[in-house]
């Protein structure tokens, strides 16, 4: 049946209503993300969230059909495609050539890296370098998905950037990813002269899981590094019931802030998936540990200023239950999660002394927000030189979007400050 509307235009009553319903359902289910209130570009963030959910659904279908397995090479390649599409508009990214930056895809000590050298500095022998460790929960992403961001940082700062493609969990749990990154840093330190790098101008940095490993390597190498740049870092594995986790998993909670992201920690620790719920409610540690001195290094009541907590109830109730936990599981994993190379926030004061200049960036709407703030407070308490860049309106890994179709103003500011810091410190 054909009907005519007020503008005398015909439409098919049997086709249009179902189409409208499908579009409405798409908008309802895919653009329904709760976005942090202060961000003005809410539609862009909802599109980002929708694409990440689509990635998750795609992987679930492929796994269900037994085409692949979780965290396979195919799953990781698809993740790179989705990220590159969000930040450039194209799944293949920007291509291998940039007139302002020489890009070399090579290996250092058998670890794949991408090296970004500003053309203006080619031939110089005293260049500064940032060795960058990507995020992705030790399980996803690669130097390829980080390519647009690394190009931007290198060309705008004038710093050589070495982006490290470490091996990923669960196939390669701790300490393998960390050791891969450490190998690259050691290579650069030992071969700085032949690489045209000033040995006194070597920085190490990373975001999220990469920030964790950058902090761990700084604890190992200290004076050999001029700066550590920790961006939205995850710095401890003993308390996941933080104010940040409880405040912020309501935002973008089926994509970037999905509570099931704790599976990445499971992968890194080499645990079975059934223990995700143990981590979420801190049942992976024992009552005796919760009352120990080492636990105090990650105690929010001691190291998290209340001004960073938005929720009034959480702000006034930051204490953790002390009588819960699984002693058997804790005994199995304690040597890992209490190791400062896994949980840098648990390093004692002596271990934190003489660290390089520390730049920490945290976001207000981020489920690992508190780790970076507490690390800054601990460094400040022992008078180590550190700077905290706090973006109250940003979310975890907003820094991915300083350009492209989903460009965010807060991401532009974050990356501008990273570039400024690299110029000033190195």
C-alpha cells in the first residue's frame, strides 16, 4: 500500500516503519552510553563507544562460530582496525610515509619497534628519545594502532619516539611483556651513540598497561632514565574496589570502562578467567595482607586526597573491608602482585628514591584514576620530583583522539601538554 504525506510525497507503509524501528533500535542500543557530563562532544564519544561495542560483538560472534579464539592474532588485528578507523577514519591508518617524520619498522634485540625520527633532526648526534609502551591491557593493540599518536608526538615535540611492540598476554604473561620492553630500553641506553641519541636525554613512557611497565622499568634503571611519563597508569593489583572504579564504571561501561576489563589483569598474571570476580571485590588478597604495612602503600585513606572523589558517599567512606579474602589464592599469586615490577605503587620509600623526573597524567572519569594520584602523592611525600597533570573531564585513554573524525578538545590539550613536557624536560 502506498500513502501520501502532507508534502504529497509517496512512501511505502510496509517498508518505512520497520526501517524506522531498526534505526531507532540502533540509536537506542548503540548510542546509549553514559558520557562524562563535562565533555561537550558527547555524540563523538557515543560513536566511539558504539564502535568499541561493535568490536566486542564481532569478536564474540567469531569466537562463538569457532573461527578464532579470544586474544588471537586475528582478534588483535581487528582491534587495531577499529582503533585506526576511530582515530583516522580508515582501518589501514595513515600509510607508511610522513614527510615530516622518518618512520622505520625494525627490531631491537628481536623486539619489533617503530622508530619515529623528526626529519629536522636527522644527522644530529644529541637527540632526545621517548621509548613508548602502548596500552591495551597487556592483551590487545600494537605499535600499528598507536602509529597516528606516535607520529603526532614525535613531529610536534621534535623528539625521537621508539614505539615498542612487546609480546602480549595471555600467551605471554608477566614477566615476558615487561622483559621485552626492558630489552629495548637497555639497547637504546647501550647504543645511544650509534643511534644519534644523547644518553642523558632518554625518557620512557606509556599509557595504561604501558604506564605500568614504564614505571616498573624506571624502578629498575633509575638514573639511566631522564624522565618517566606515566599516562593513565595502572599501578597496583591489590585494590580494585577503589573510588575511581566505583565512580567511573557507570560511564562507557560497555566499552572503555567495562568492569570485565579486569580480564586483562587475569591474562597478565596468568590466572584462570574464573578469578575476575575475586579481583573486583578484593577477594584475591588475604585478611592478613589487608592489615599489613605493604597494603598501606595503596591505602586510599592515606594517599588519595578527597577533592578528587566526586561522589560524596564514596568520599566519606573510603575504607576497605579488612576481613575478606581468599588465603589460598593470595598465597598463589602474592609473589607477583606484591612485586613492585607488577605493582609499582607498592614499592617502599627507599625503592622510590632517586627516580627520574616523573610526569603523571590522570583523568577524572577513569577507573584507574586513583593509582596515578596516589603514586604522585607518595613521590611528593618523599620529595621526589614529580608533576601531576589532572584532567577532571577526561576518561581513560581520551588522549587517543587529538585528531581525526572523533577529535576531542580535551585530547588536544592532553597531547599538547605531553609535547610541551617533552620539550621542556628533555
